[in-house]
């Protein structure tokens, strides 16, 4: 996958060189491909961009999203992590409901008699 056009802007914003940003993008894209399984979906691109921003903020001395107070702390990774954790809870609840539903339908389904 080609590097996004926003890559130089993120590099400048975080205070890293464009060469390092390109290396970080390739690393993030490779990891996202392993996780997503393909490199054509929107999930792959979202994962790649999130990982790239995380790596760029870790290597650089600034955050991509500036706070109103202009503090040096980076909390954007906490928000992304909280989003992932909340999605896991919803996936678990959905799986449990489907399991309960299938067991309930099997219980109430037609009774089979042995011959």
C-alpha cells in the first residue's frame, strides 16, 4: 500500500523526519495486514493509521492532537484503547445472546423420538 498523503504532516506535527515516518508507516501497515488478514478493507486502513499515529507519537516529542492547555502528555492512545475495550464488551455480549438464542431454540424445537 502506498503511504498516505498526510504522512509528512503527521511527521512534522510529531517532530520526526519524513524518512522515519515512512519506516513507521510500513511497520504499522505490515502489522495491520497481519491483524486484519487483508489489505483492502477499511478495518485494515483504520488499524494502519491508528498504529502509525501511535508509533509517531512514541518516537516524536509532540502529540498529533494538541490539547487546549498545551500540555506535553499524550492521552490519545488511552481513548483509542478504551474504544477497543468497549467494542470487545459488545462483541462478547452479542456472542452470549446468540448462544442463548440457539440453545433456547434447540430446547423448544421439535422433539425427536427414537425408533
